[in-house]
C-alpha cells in the first residue's frame, strides 16, 4: 500500500537515489551528488517541507512531488498568487499506478491552501524556485518535449500548455562560426569583458542562478563607455556525467543594441570559453522571442528540444 507524507530531514539520501534511478531524460542532471541537491533544493531559504510530498511503499521511497512559489514583480520576495509544481517523479517500476496523479493532487492542495489563483507545472523564469542547474540545463524552461511521458500525464490531470521555450546547442568549435564582414568591423570597435554579476541583482536571482557558477560577459567599446550588450554564462558541471561534455548555458541575452552586437558577443563568448576547455554551449529563448531566436540560429546554434510550461487556473470560492 502506498503511503503519502511530507518531507523529513532523513529523506535526502533516498530522494537523491530516486532522482538518479528515475530516467528523467536529457533535461535532468544525472548521477547528482548530495551536495548539489542540498544547495539547489533543500537549502533554499523558502524550502517548505509541506510542499515536498513523498510516496512510500513501506520503507521504500517510490515518488515525490515538489511545489513552491514564483517571485514577486521586483524579485524581492515570493508571490503567493502563483504556484508552481517544479517536479513530479515516480520510479519506473511504480508508474501507471496513479501515484503521479495523487502526488500532483496533493501538491496542488498545498498551493491552493496558500491562496494561489493559478498553478503552473514546470519551472520557468520568475517561477523557478528549485532545481536550477538540475533540470532544464541553466535555464528553467518547463518540461521538455523529448520527455514523452510528460504531456500525456499533464493533459490527463487537467493542465494545458501555456508557454513554450526553444532549446539550442552548439559546440564551441570556432570553425563553425559564420563569416560576416559586418561582425569584423564591429569587433574592431569593441572588446569582450567578464564580470561576476549582472547589473541590479535581485534577491530572486541570488537564490536561483546565483547559486550556480556564473559570470556576466559584456561587449564594451574599446574607447571606454557603457556596456553595449551582455549575456549570463552558467556552468553545467552537474551534466558532465550524462552529456559527456564540459558544458555551459547562455541566459538573459540582451539584444537591445541589435542583432549584430549580440552575435559578436555570443561568438566571442563561445570562443573565450573554448579556451577554458568548454566544448558545448546551450541557449534558450521563448518561442515568441523571435529576435533572440534569430541570434542563436545565426551563430550556428541548432534547436535540440522544446520546453513546455503547463497551467491550470484554480476555481475561486463560489459566490451567492
């Protein structure tokens, strides 16, 4: 008989074993260490044991669901208007028994009791309290389309696709770089610089991407002046065992100065990191962000997957 309960302090080793045994697809870091899981999940300042629901068959942990909340408008704290189910994991030996449905239901109940008006399934920017650097690469992009089990399960329990993100990859081999004389001229006037943090770091950024090994690369004028464009680079060491490559993610690409400046920044950042023995780059963009997608495609990134965020609105109290 399957029993359901909230998280206990003695659970992390079993949770880690379940994660590593559950065949979660390319989006999930594999052979994760207890230290990584502790830092990126259990040590978050807003971790609430009531939102981490476990399914147990006797003494054996066979599944869990984890729910939390997104950020408020300025990233200074949580918003309890929006809930997110970050993970629903069931061991392969226990699937198709209704365990995932029950875990999701209990996670929803936790969020509803907190007063949320809508529930999202699959983390995304601003709604990514946990698992940054453990699922989805460097950016939270929902559940990947390559996970064939996700969509049928979520549709069956009443969730609909809400938002789609394109996932791109390329090697850092500079022989793939496009030849464009506009970029040559731009390089003569600019230089690449690396800093530790983006501008105006929020509390939310610090608790999410800030827990990962990251840096902000900027394109600057050679004659001094303000940054022209910038991108955040995040190390993906947790993915080395699964991907077999030293990889990094490119996030928060600033394209306000135009596509050519962004292209120089991306190409030169990849070249710089290739010198540090990184061999694989991953990038992300919402499908509606056609300008960013154009930059990734024009710098020889190839689309490898699609992240999908699902949503269900919560019915409010009946009125007389």
